[in-house]
C-alpha cells in the first residue's frame, strides 16, 4: 500500500514537533523505517509520475508543471507503471483512490489504462472537498463512471479503501494506491476537526486564500468556500487532522482483520508545504515549487512485512523514484527494465546504500553530504536549513556537482501543451476517447 499526502509540510506532523496533532501518522512511524532524507519533486504531478514509473519525470516531459485542467499531457502509456508490473506477478487487485493528476485529456491516461483495475476518486487536483467540483464540473468517479457520492473527500477515500480491501482480501494479493488530496488547497475542513483547534463560528473569519485557481473557476463564488475556519493555519491544521484520522482508520481496519503484519505501507508527501496555504516546513528552507529543502524533502516512512515497534531512522538519500523498484524487490524481484530509481531493500536489511547523486531539476543535485541548488553549494548533512554556502571551502565538490547537473540536460524531454483559451472542461470531466 502506498499512501500519499498532498502538500504536507515537513513540520506538519507532530513527531517532527508540529503544533498539529497527528497521532496515527506518529504511531505508524513507530513501526517504520523513517526516511529523514526522502526527496521528491516540488510539484504534484511530477512526483506521482516518477513514483509510478521509477523514472525521472524529465524523461517524458512531466517535470516542470502539473496537470492542470487545461493541460493536454499525461503519463505516457508506453511507460511501464508499478501496477502494470504487479499485474504480471499475480496481483489481480490493483486499485487507485483519490487524486490521479496524471492526465485527463484522453482516455488513454485513465488509471484503468495505466495498470489499475479499480479506480475511485478525481482526475484533477484542487477539487472542492465538499462539492467535488473543479472548474464547475463534477470530478468524482468510480472506474469510468461518474460517482455522485456525497461527503468530505478525505472521508470518502478512506471509506472506499476499506470497502475495497474488505471485498478482495481473501482473493489474492492487493495493491492500494491511496492518494489523498489533503491538505492541498482549497482550504476546507470539517467543523468537528476545526473545533479541535479552537474554532468559534461566532468569531471573525480572516479573509485567507481559497486556493486552487479560484480566480479562474467558473463557480468562484462557491468554489472552496465551505468549511473555512477562523484563520488559515487553523483550517490547514484541521485538514491535516482529517488526513491523519483517515490513515488511522485504514490502519486500524488492517489490524482488526489480521492484515497489518503482512501489509507493506509506504507513506510520503508529494512535495513540501505551501506557506501561503498554511503549510510549515521549518526548519527547512523554502516550500513547494522550489528545489530548496522545504520544497523537495518530505515526510516519508516505510512499514515492512512483520515489522512492529521497530522505529529506525534512515539518513541516506532516498527518493520518490525508488518506491517502484523497492516495493517490487520486496514482494517479487528487482525490475529488469531500465529505471532511475534503485531498490533500497538492502538498507532495510542493514546495509548501506551506494553513494549517488539525485537530480532535483533546475540544475539542483543532492547526495548524502552535499547539495547544489541555484548555483550555491551546501553541506546539507549538517546544514539542513541551507544557510551557509560552502562553494569556496569545497571547490572540487562544487565543480563536480555542476558537471553532474549539466549531464542531466540530456534527459529533458517534451513540454506541456494547453487547450485553447476558450476551452471548457467536458461534462462531469468525462475523458474523451
């Protein structure tokens, strides 16, 4: 099982010292290998594409943007996805839940045409949590069909994950990709969660950002307006609490059914938090959309099979492109086709990982000791806040990483294509054939 949070900041979980309460994520960490140096891209769609393929999304033109409503691109069907790999080895139950964000302009990008055989959720990012609309069209689906289910999106995803696993648990192994849209904008929370953070319906409400692309929404007078707290951080905190509660319910179900010990769970955020929308990445520098640590270094943990009360920290670099090869190695075997990611299974067995450089995009490179970003060099193993440029102290390292960054120019492929300005989304976001 892979669980992905959306725009969850480094300092938005309580085991990192946050003022937000995340007891269920914290408890999962006590049974997990916690990756303190887990790197992603600083945007939603590229991270998902990289996790799904084990490759840098730069290779197929998906590194520098998200699949917004008028974007025509998607995850290329010719790429081998993790669920497609599993399908060849007896995993007959392969389900995706929640936010897809890997293409909606053609049916060829649909999850059911990318290796999954069950889908429940939404194609776009930044849907309204209560109406499930994006740009005035309902974006909630079950397989190829529109779903008219009512409720808060985080809750609906959680309930469907549990229902699905309950229906397939006795048949054959399952893979569940659970991609919550929380706590991504628009900023909307349930009142019972807001109350935990001091919400007063009678008090003033700050005019904080709605989120998404509110100014361009065709129903901007109602988009994202339900479930707003007294202030931004309060609303964001309540959204994270809902995410935490749903993760707890899924884990509790697995324990109750005797499935937990035999289920691998990898949890991470798709990118860092956004201060403008209430996220907090301290003590990391920067935020989403940047290659500073706050944009690309995220909360991540992996619970293996039979692991209990074995909290272990891993301080070597691990990446979103490692998820596919690692999970494949843990349950089947190492994939033989070419990938950028590596299996980190050996690290879970006590070995050290090989030294390597991870490419973060925009000429940024990171390894276990150093990081090159925006032309500056940081000894990131000691300076996680990126405050001291050490280029003059380590000139050879600086030149070496410049050369590494330059070498990655060869993998930059493609560009994002947009619909014309007058374009409107299809009714209920039906993907055209």
